[in-house]
């Protein structure tokens, strides 16, 4: 049986707009998890880079801080590129100073870095605009 558009009831303009609006409101839920897991206050740590991942959805450094491993989450790929961080920029064994926000769950050694400093070079993923 062949179907034609006349077999389906037309969608009213109001129903369409309500559906489109609801879809747009749900987009933030599909976005990246953001910073809800991190504390508001500033946090810094210094340690030696052990592992490096520069790629989507965001970069990650595994950092040895006095024998404890910390996961330092960097910005998304576009922010890292803007800060000058690309594959091969950092090396395992380098000292890093990471500034940002620590996880609200104090049982995990995890932070979201706003900026890192390695070998005197500052990589600012979230530069402030004044």
C-alpha cells in the first residue's frame, strides 16, 4: 500500500514550535559533563608527568605528586590547541604545575586544570577576558 502525506495528520504550528523548543532545551544535557564534579575554590599541584593524552574529548595528564598519582584533566581539544598544547609538546618526566579545581570527591585524586606550567611555559586553557 502506497502512503501519501495526506494519510498523516498535519502538525500544527504550535505543536511544532513546542517540540522544537523542548528539543533545544534538552541540548545542554547532551553536552560535555562540564565542571559540576569540581570544587569552586582554586587548587594547585606540582608533580612529574607520567602519562600524557592529548585528544578528544579532553586531554589528560597522569601526574606523580610525592608518590600519589593524580589525574589532571585538561581542556577540550580546541582549548588545548589554542593554548599551544599539541601532541609531542609535553614529555613524561617533566615537572608540571597545574592550577584549577579539585574534585569534590576528596577520595579521588583528580582535578580540572585551567592552566598548566611546564618548563617555564604557561598553557592557559581558559584565559580570562577582562
